[in-house]
């Protein structure tokens, strides 16, 4: 450890030229140090410069005090669960709204949506290309027909699809009747501009939002 008296001693004359420094008196050195500290410390009012000068070492670095992070309420607003939605009848269509003509504008919008989705849906379009597009499309507003089913009473039912769930289609018939058709063990036909697409319900048991990311085989099979 270096002797303190050596640190405080005057620089020898023969070293002044070598080091390129000019020795200062103690009063000038103290004045310089005090001025240097004033210019170096960002908030000099918080520190007593005279008391700092009495210490053997002075830390010139400065860091902002860290603010204590306040814990935020990370709880997100939770939506209704399936049971609560059923209790509030959110997905129930009122009887006065179960009219075929009310959903015809929706069907017209769906037809235009499919034409745009299939790049114009021209007569020269490949049936496989159209089929792949339809399998991932949204069918709300489509007119669908049950062509095969394990339950014979469903066969021939035609109407506008107004609601699609994971396991069922809800359609409005021309007789203004709301029909709930299970997807499983049923085959549905959708026709648009001469193209007829067949949907195998047992391979179609996903929500509309999930279907867009699923890979389908163009030709499907079903056990009836």
C-alpha cells in the first residue's frame, strides 16, 4: 500500500519536465479540486463539497437512484365462460328474427366473398382449387343442403347458415324454421356459380376461426 505522505508530497523538480505538469500550491490545488467537483457532480446542492474534500478518495461517478416499481394490477378482464353465455342466451336467435328473408342480404354478401376468395370463380377454375378455398372459408350466409345423414329426417333440409358451432350448423329454411343440424355423420352440399362442394361434417368439427389453419384432404370419406 502506498504511503500517504508520498501521495501528499510535492513533485520533484526533475520530474516536472518529464511529466509535463506544473506544481501547484496547496491553496490552488484545493481551489481546482473544488471547482472540478462542482462541474462534475450533477446536483452539487445535495453534497457538502468541503466534507467530501476531507476524504482520501472521491467517487465522481453518478447514477440515478432507482425508483421502486409499483406493482400494477395484471389481472385482465375475463370474458364470460360457456355456461354463462348459455345462461344469458347470447347465441339464441329470437323468434321474431327467425325469418329467411332477413338473411338473404347476408347470403348475397357471402356469395361475393367466395367469388373474391376464389379469384373470380371463373368457369375455367380448377374444382380442386375451389374445394380447398371453400374448406377454409367462413360459411355464415351460405345456402347448404343436407345430402346424406344417419338421421333420414335431416336429408333434403336446405337453408341459410346463420350460426356455426364446433359440432352443429344452425340454418334458417324458406319456411322460416330454425334447424340445428349436427355435423357428425352428415354430408352437406354448397353450390355457387355452378360449382358444387361437398362438406363431410365428421371431418369438419372445428370452429370457423380454427378451420383456416387446418389442412384438409380434397377427397374425404365418411361412415354413415
